[in-house]
């Protein structure tokens, strides 16, 4: 058995994608294609997260309570993010659904850099480079990632709203 070398940012993307897929049947090639990462990387992600206790022994089912607990209480310490330069991109955190309809930011906009993006805002580095491309193809996945970013960068009010919504979506999907 390979030793566990710690979680990587793409692990979050794969776990959230599995949550979005719900009870549908999937293969590692499906995840690789939909997330724009290699099949071998998906296999490594599944192994790491089974070892970490975030996936069951079949590597098919996410331990949702554990994932929610990690994302809400640990993610901002493991993958912290501060807003950066003004760029064109895709809205994230409180600037994207579902939070954009609840939180008025007073003009503060956060985006993932994207050449095809239509919004200018402060750059938030995505957890993994292919996330913006993958999020464009799956609205539910996009919204989960935006909630995760709100936890990574949000002030206490945004953090609380995002944490509550993320937990609800992970546990009931």
C-alpha cells in the first residue's frame, strides 16, 4: 500500500464531483474527463481519500459528514486564499450563486481567472487549475466550489452562510 502523503487541492474537486454525481454510476475515466485531470491522478485521489477516511473502502461513496466537517473547519487552514489582482474571470465565493443572491458585497467581486470570463474582480486562485473549466459544465459542482471558496476567503458572515449551505448540500445531495 502506498503511504498517504497528505491531501492535495484536486482531492477536494474530485470529492465534490462525486457528491454531485450522487447515486449515478461512474468510472475514474468519467471523473478524469469531467474534471480535466489525468486518470492516474484520479486513482491517486481516490486512494488518498480512502486512506484519509473521506471515501469508503469501495472508493465510490463519500463519507459526507466527514467531508463537510473537513471543508467547514479545516479547509481555510490547509488551502488559505487572499484576494489578488484585478482580473477577468468567473465569479466565485460570495460573488457566485448561491451566495450572490443572499450577500450584498458592496462592489467587492471575486473571480477565478479565465480568458473567457465576463466579470472583472479580485482574483481567487482556484484549488486546482482545471476547476473553472470543469465548473462551466456542471452548475451544481460550480456552486459547491463557490461555497468552498467563500469558506476559504469569506469574512465571518460569509463564512457562516457558506458553511451552512455547503453542509446542507453535501449531506442532502
